[in-house]
């Protein structure tokens, strides 16, 4: 993926890249699949497709680079 961060420093199955206010997505690294831009509504669904038993509350399994659980504001109609 273009402009994706380098491989995550953490070995967690899921790593969420730093928060960016200029996009409606957060980049998410899914171990074995690479980086994907995901919206809040897509995040849990996509992660569960790959890691059905993941514990979203365990930082060893889901590592947030910053602002855990936060997503950029986006309103329908915005690019």
C-alpha cells in the first residue's frame, strides 16, 4: 500500500497506525496480510475475519499506536 508505515515494531496480530485527522480511515496492520485502511465500522468485522478469537481489549493482540479506539471524524459527502 502506498504511504503505508513500515512493518510494525510490535508483534501483535493487529497494529493500528497513528491517528491522522485528514482521512476517515486508520491504517491497520493485520499480521500476514499487511496494511489496510479501515473505517470504524469495518475494523472489528475485518479483524474478526482473520483472527476470529481475538481479544480487542488485550494490547498484546491489538496494539494502538495512539488514541486507542478513536477514529477521525468524517461526515457523509466528504471526500
